[in-house]
C-alpha cells in the first residue's frame, strides 16, 4: 500500500472514531437529559403528592374541627345543669353599686406653669460700660416679658383647672346621687322582699335569673311572673331554648374522591331525646337559681312553666308554647342532688312535673298555675311597671340607650342637644381589633324608619371617623334600610331587639303593645288599608317587551294558596295586603304591599316578571335590561331603589327578588335572578301552584 493510501485510510479511520465519539457523547447527553427529565417528573409528582396530602390533611382537619365543635356543643348541653349548679349563687348585694367615682384627674392642668429663672437671663459682655448697661437692660426686659407671659398662662391654667374641677364635681355628685338612688331602691326592694311584697319579690327573683352566671349567654331570658304571698309561692313563665339549640349535624367527614365535606345528620330520636334533656335541665336550673338566691326565705314553693316563643304549628301565629311545667316545694327540691340526677327522670318522676313527649314538634303541655291566675297582677321582664319607651322624655330615652351601652361594657355618654353632629350617644368599645369609636343615633318612632335616616347615619360615621354606626329605634326598618346597610359598618336595632337587649342587661323598658311586631288587626272591610300602612313597589326597565309583574305570598318556597298569587286575573290577595296598582311614570308596573298586614305564616314575598305570551308570543327576556324596583312610602316618597337582574335570551320568566321576614319582624330584600324558559307556568309550578 502506498504512503498516500495509508494516509487516507488513517484520516478515514480518525473521522470514523470522531463520529463514534460524537455519537457516544450525543447518546450520553440524551441519557442525561432523559435522566434529568425523569428526576424532574419524579420531583413534580412528589410535590403534587405532598400538595394533595397537605390539602387532604387540611380538609380532614377542618372536618375534624367541625366535628369536635359539634361534640363540644353537645357536651355543653348535656352538662348544662352541672355547670349551672357550680356557678356562684346570686345575692342581693350583687345588685348594689359601689359609692365611688373615678378620681379627679386633670392631667397636664395639674402641673403649674414653670416660672422663668432670672439667673438664666444674664447680660452679655461688652467693650464699653454703655454697651454692658444696654445688655443688662435687654436681659431684664426679656425676663420681665417672659415672667408676665408665664404669670398669665398660670392664671389661665388655674381658671381652667377650677372650671374642670367644678365640672367634675357636678358629674361626680350626679353619679354618686344616681348610685345612691339605685342602692336605696335595692334596699327598698329587699325590705319589701322581707315583708312579702309581691312586686319586690318578683323584681328580686327576676334579677336573680337575669344575672345568673350558670345560665348560658346564648339562651333566651324572658320572664313573666307573679307572687302569691299567702302561699309564699312564685309563679313564673320562663322562656326555653328552641329545638335548633341541638345541632342537626352529628359529624362531618371529608370525602376525598368527591373533594367535599359530608355532614352526617343526627338521628331524629337522638336529637329529640337530647332536646328533652336540655329542656329538663333548663327547668331544674331555673328552680336551683331561684331557691339558691332566696336568702330571705321568701319562697315556700315555685310553680314554673317553660315555654318557647315561636310560631304555633296549629295556628301559624307567634305564641308562647309550653313544653314543660313543674311545681316544687323548697323542702323537696333542696333535698335533691342535682349534679347526680337524670334531668328528665328528676323532673317527671322526682318532682311530678310534665315534659313534652315530642318537643321537637312543639307538642304542648298544659301548665299548672300561671302568673295570670294570681290577683296581684303580673310583672313581665323582671320588674314592676316598666317605662313605655314611646312615652319617655327624649333626653331620658337617649340616656337609657347610653346606659345600655355602658351595661354592655362600653364607655358611653349622651351628647348635648345642640352641636352634636347628628350623634345622640358617643360610645367607645375598648375591645381590641373589633372595638373603637361608635356613633349612635336614636329614633323614637312609631312608623318604620326610612332609609334616608340610615344613609344620614352612614355619612355621620364617615365624617366622625368612627368605626361603626348604630341606629336604635322603637319601631322597625324596611327592606330598603337593610339593603343599604348591608356590607357597611352599620348596625340597625329595632324596637323588639332594643327591649330584648335592655332586659338581657338588667335594664327596663317596654313597647306598648307587647314589644313585638304583630300583624295589623283589621276591623273594617278587607279592601281597606289604613293610610301610611303600606309601601308601593314601582317596577321599571328598558326595552319594549310587554311584561306581567306578579307577586307570590309564600312560606318558604311555597305559595300560601292560589289566592295569594297576585297577577292579571287576581289583582289582590283576600285581605288586601298585596294588590296591583295602575303605574305612574316612570314606573311600568306597580304593586302595593302592606307588610305588617301580611299573614303571620308568610315569610317571603316573591316578585316575578314574565313575558305576556298573547302580546309577544315569540319574545323572550333578552330585552329586559336596566331593571329596578323603586320602594316608595304611602305618600309616594322614594325610599330606595332595589337592583334586579337583567333578562337573558331564551328565558320568558324571571324571579326579580324576594322580601324576606327577619326574626325580629322586619323585612329585607334579597335579589333574585333565576330564569325560566317555560314562562310563568313553569315558574308558578315550582312554587306549588297547579296549572290545569
């Protein structure tokens, strides 16, 4: 082989080797990349597993927490009587107030103004005697000027201090006088208690129940009582908790596959049994608190009737439904060892009392002796003749509201009648985080408070830089007020809620008529509506589609009956509480509603819009836009505008919204939005109206 051929072979071999090395390097690189990708995939999978595990643990922990809360709630209910028996015993001395006031604290005013020191006013040097004399004269002039200024400041301080001291003394004297009058009233009450005075006896034992540390704060405290001095017997009706005090849910479990929590319901028999046990414990605890508080030996026996304040299933009206009754003598009751008894057996067998067999269905028992059976008169809410909030002097009413805030642990003063900036009571909640400055407005009205008052309060809150605004009234609030207040730092307290708060904190007050909103009683023809006793709902929208506006008077999601479906062929309900009106511009439809006259069993008023199939057989609600409801008072004054959803293509009926009755009797508006392709016929069938 020639040298040239040998060289070519070497070059070719080297190229082959280089290509081989490149292929091997490429293969190694590819293997490294694949190894790195697999490692990254494994890391991603590991993180995903950890995230899923952490998420699962979080959801399972939340389910366990909810279950533990339910178990703790049940345990607290089961131990209600034992915990109550271990609470401190009430004594009359607890009603006394210390005859002391906060000491006079003038702050910086107590510090005298510092007088200038003449030694600090030294004259500067000078080259000549004349210059030194001039410097001395200037130093003396500065000292005298500063000394006179300080003297004037000290005189002003002493004047301010004297005025502040006089103001403090007036406040302290008034405060001490109030405390001494209160303590004198307590002394008078205890004297009456010793002599068997019925009013004093009822007042004292009602106070004992309201102040009981063994009675849980979330349980109701409503009492009606009378005292029979001949038999030395207290006859008392006491409010018991309702069925919902027992949790409906037994446990909560997290379902991984469905990624949701599953609530296991508490068996009905178990829930009913626990509710009966709670009622029995409550009745025994009331008896315990009464006999334990009897340091004067006023009670020989107690006739106790326990009731719930709810809608009677037989009539639909709100009423006191008695679920338990017992009459116990002191000797029999004090011989019991309450911490070791079975509450139901003790009440029914040991004390021969009655307890509803099905309290969950409000199956009532017949009470034995009731307060009205005693000729001495009945005292409600633990006092004698309580002041009528409607008849109170306005300043006294504002002071009562301020006293309520003080009883709730806040600092509160009623403002001056002028220059108060729209504030009747200034309050300061010392609680951290949620506390702060509160401005309170008080409205002693008989008619519903208009939304304009709520708007004014919101402006006052902003102007004053307050944390919250509270509007307290003797009447109630309409749906427009609740709609405006929703989501804002505002709280609305109606008349019944005010009375309840007063009684819960040992204060007195009532509203003539029972303190609870009741439906208006009609004495004239059904179609007569008293002036000022209704609202007008004016509906407006854009678009030319012809619509029917209808109203359904419902309980829950079902219309009361066909007569309570107001539409073009039935323009009014039988009682006239809802009726269609001829609209006045700018409204395209109008309805008159007397909220207070609606049937007691009605808890919502549903407003719907539907396409008129005869006028627009092919139309839908896509042209129903810019819709709203104007809320007007009886005189036609606009109170609020309630926004509703626009229509959508394919829909021919739409729920605009519903007015819902709150627990305190007020009504609030909840926007709707559910549409129906089958028109009004499909909609009303869902609300229980049969279409032939």
